C-alpha cells in the first residue's frame, strides 16, 4: 500500500508540474479546432460501430465458428 501511495503522489506531482509549465508559457493553450473534435468523434464512433458489428457477427455464428 505504501508503494501505491508513493506512485500516486509521484503521478500527482508530475501532472501538477506539467500544468505549471504550461501556465508559465503564456496564453497559448493549444486550443483544439472544432474540425479536430469532429474527426476524433467520427473515428471513435466508427471504431465502436465496427467492434459492435464484429461482436454481433461472432455471437450470431458462434456455433459455426467453433470448428474453425
């Protein structure tokens, strides 16, 4: 448990340091454009749709796929 506490503390300190470095650089926050958000949402949605389709097919033909 002590090791987990140390690791969590180290992670929090690292994140806090990164945030402070970002704030020290100025106002350039690296804002993401709406196009990037749309592309990421479409990519994630497509990946979920493909995974769902594969799982439905595997479930439907599970008995037939057993011998392969």
